[in-house]
C-alpha cells in the first residue's frame, strides 16, 4: 500500500464522469478502494481544484490544488475520515498499526517535498474550504451508464 493510498499508477476511473460546470476532469491517482483523484479544469486554468470520486457514487472537492491535496494526504493519509468526527489521534494510531514505517515514510515525504508541518486545524480548515465549494458546480455525473449525479461524500457534515 502506498502512503495515503494515493497511487499515481492507477488513473483509470471506475466510471467516466463529467462535472456540472463543464470543467475537464483529469484523473491523476487512484486508491485501493476504487476511488479516483481528479484535477478539475484544463491546463492554463487559474485554479485546478482536486475532486475525489469514490467507487460507490460519492464525491467531494477535497483540495484547492494538487499541491494542497498532496500536502493533506502526506500529513493526514486518513483525511477521508476527518469530517466524520473521528479522533485524529485514534485514526493515526490505527494507520500506524497497519504500517510500521508510517512515521518514517511521512517524515521522508515531508522533507523530500519541502513541506512545512501541517496541523490538524490547518488541514481541517483547508478541507472545509474545499468542501464548501463543492456544490453545485463540482457535482460529477456518470456518463458511462445512467448513474446520475454523485452524492456528496461528506453529506454536508459540519466538521
């Protein structure tokens, strides 16, 4: 398993998606659960937020940019669970139990990428800002079959 389950070699989405606002979706990574990370918009766009679409018909705008998404995933690879009120310390302990090298890998990635330490409060603030921009413009719809629009992954959770 890759750190944060962000696999740049798996860029084949489960379904072909389009955004309500018509912006191009470019798959940039996948995860082991079948979800896909997409850059929104084409090259040259002033902003290219990152949308995460799960394999079960839910999606969320999770970062304002690819750099912000990578920073969030490196620091908090369990970011998917943060909005659901799970304790970050418990999530981190569970993640660490699954990966003995978690602390070393995270420290190495932070150093190699030249990232500054990101606090949980900062991560949640950025995640909230991205999530707030999600609807209606960034709601993906499946075009490969009549799946309709995806549901908001965080179901308007207040976090």
